[in-house]
C-alpha cells in the first residue's frame, strides 16, 4: 500500500513556474499536473502564455530554462487553466513541494479566468521533510549553516533522483517519489500530513503582532513554526 492508497481520494500532484513570487502581480508561465485515481494516472504539462505576455526577467530564464520565446509560443493561460480546472472539479487532494506557494498562484489564476475555485486538502512534501528532518546541510547568504528542505536537498536526503530541476514536470516526478518515501515515515512518527505547512520561527513575532500570514497561505493550512 502506498501514499495514494492511504489518501483514498483523487490526487493531483501540482507544480508551477512563475515570473515572480507575488500571486497577485506575477503570472504562471508553466504548469505541470499528474492526476492519480483508482482508474490510473494522467499527465498535463505546458508552458503558459499569459495575457498580456510578460517580459521575463533573465534570472527566471536562468533558473528555469524557460525563454521569452517559449512563453510567447505557450498555451493560452485561460485554456491551460480551464483544462486544469476540469481535473480539480471533484476536490482532489493536491500534492506539491512547498505547495502553499503553488496554491497561491492556482487560486489567483482561477479567479483571474473566472473559473471555479479549488476546494480540497493538500499535502506538502516540504512540510513532511521538515517534520521528519529529511534535509541537507547548507549555508545561507551570510555564511551561516542551516538545514535546507529545498526539493533538491530533500531528494538528496532520500536518495531520489532529480533531473532538470525547476522544470515543472521534472520537479513533480521527484516530488512524487519523495511523497512515497515520506508518507509512511510520517505515519509511523505521528507527524502532521494533511493541510500542514511550516514557517521559520522568526515569523512568530509577526503572527503575535497580528499581521496576516503570507498571501499564498491557504486559509485551512495549519502553520507549524520551526526553529
């Protein structure tokens, strides 16, 4: 029995590449989704052409490999999200790595295109990896050591192969393998699985001050603060 059997619900693994970090201002330029049900699996991946077509920051191209020409030749954003919305109309469990980020863009794009909102549960493999300490040592910009739970480091900790990082379908293939390794460990250790996300401890001051959680945080998410 694997994680998908335990969820006992349609599952959509989901990942996006975007022009930036703000769902209200920035746009999705690539979608990947894998829908898993008792009847099998389907895959959907495309570069997306927003309207108006954004001018890509060269740094985005450097990170993702997606070029301005790719976006201009991509699938119309409204058509892409309409196809995706058809996969979400039964409220599947959405799975992704740092998935609250992706859900923020999903919500914004569905609203932008007058499509029904997704209502369901989610599983974040970054949260699972954090709870289970399945990351790798790294250094921040100041040169201070910390444990990284970025996808490539979680893959390294779990022995999962990740080819072509920062392309949505490649990231999803690795995320799926991480999920299948992390889920049974989380069950054994009684760790939060559904609708759980993590925030570093330094945001406690902001929460205590009554400031809002980040825009991409789903209302139903349970935020666990970690040091």
